C-alpha cells in the first residue's frame, strides 16, 4: 500500500516530477423543499465521468500550468464556465 505525504500548496506548485490533478466541488444551501415538503440540506454538483462513475469537475494539470490555471481550464472544458466565473 502506498503512503501519502501531505505537502504545502507551494511544494505542489514547485514539484514537476509528479502527475497533478485538481477538482472542484460546487454546492449550495437552498431555501426550498422537496415535493414532499422535506427540507433540502444542500445541493452538490457532480458529473458523470469518463469511466461511468460520478465525480467532481476537474482533471489533470498539463505541463507548464499551475494548479489554478489547470483547474480553470478543466472547468471551462467540462462546464463551459466563463473566465470571470472561475476559481481564483
């Protein structure tokens, strides 16, 4: 079994010999109820992945991209988010 090592944001940005990925969770706390008048605690956006499972939008970071650039590119590709709406 592989061991995971926690690293800082700065270390993640500087490391080039690993495959990096970034994903983003979108959620909201609505004030509406279901059809049966049950309160909704939260809504979480997930999407169907390439392998048929559900997952959060995002993906692999390309060479030369920092983590935020890669995440924003993935969000544009997968969800058509405008640059003005992306993560910063």
